[in-house]
């Protein structure tokens, strides 16, 4: 089986941006997930709004959404995309040893939004880390990956 071609290399093996100008506009959606392992005592502080830097989840959510919108500026060969929707959600499992992060990005475009969803999860996790680092030196970010991507024809 022939390995897939690397799309960000030109005929001479040089780095190049993919030309998507002839691709059709499709409704595209990507979901990325990840987690940050955290001490239960830190979660208690978050729940009690006792983290000195402020509302941890609101700040991380906003950071993730902003990151999705700026992905084309952060990653050299990503297309700058007019994101039509981005959301970041958090879940604390019953074990209270981590925060699960889920980001969704949506667009009508000729290219996908996987990188935007992955960037949103990454920056949300880093923001959680930044906001809690003074009280928890054991935090660990793990498992960031693309969980789902879809595309469908745009309805007129």
C-alpha cells in the first residue's frame, strides 16, 4: 500500500500552503478532546471560586474560543478561516482527578477545521494550567486528539 502524500510539500519537497481555491464549500465540523489531570483539592478551589486569578472555566473557555479563531495566525500553513461557531466545554468525572476538555469548531469552507478544534482544546488546557499552577504543581495535560470530523453539502 502506497503511503499518503504529504500535502504541505510542493513538487520540489519545499514547504507550501495547500491551494484549496477549487474545492467546494462544505459545512465542516471538527471535535477535539483532551484532559488535564488535577488534584481534587484544586477542583475544590475552582468550584469555590477561590483561585486568585478568577473564574477558571470562563477564562479557559474564552481562551479556547479565541485560539480557534486565531489558528491561522499561530500555525504557519493553516488557512485563516472565518469560523462560524466555536465552543469549549468542560466535564469533571466522578473521580475528580481531571478535567475533560471538548472543543467543537464549525465552518462553511473549502477546508476543514480540525486544527481549530485542536488548538482550542490545547489553549483551554494551557489556560487551566496557568490559572491553577500556583496551587497545583502536579497538573498534567494529556490526550489531545481529534475525536470527530464531518463534512456535508451546504443547503441553499
